[in-house]
C-alpha cells in the first residue's frame, strides 16, 4: 500500500511527508486552542483579563463584544477557523 493510497504504513512515508503531517497536526491543534480561547472570551465579564483568541496575548475586556486585541487578529481568526474562508484564504495567499 505504499503507492500513495490511504492506509499507508508510517514506514512508507518520506521525511517530507512526515514533516508535512506534523505541521498539519500542529495547525489543527492550534485551531483547537484558538476555538477554546474564543469560547472563554465570550463568557468573560467586562473588566476581566482574557487572551486574544488568535495571538494569545492578554487583554482587558472593555466592552461586551470585545474578543480580540485588534482587527487583524479578528480577521485572521475567522479566516482560519471557518472551513470555507480558510480554503479561500489559503488559496489566495498561495497565488500571491
């Protein structure tokens, strides 16, 4: 089954494939972490400390709808956690 089909054994992978698989796994873990931070920011009370869901820096929640440290993090977050936007965003960035 080392012909590129599903069900490949770990020994069938080359170094490049293993490296890509590791990067993909790390990316999915970071997406999970971002979604967890977002859920926490939604529940945070005004005046409390929270982490920006995208970059993780600590900020103070100043309004009921503040969830990110700035607009750039908000845009990057939604371009990564939403499947359609992520595909479009990654396709766009590769074409540049």
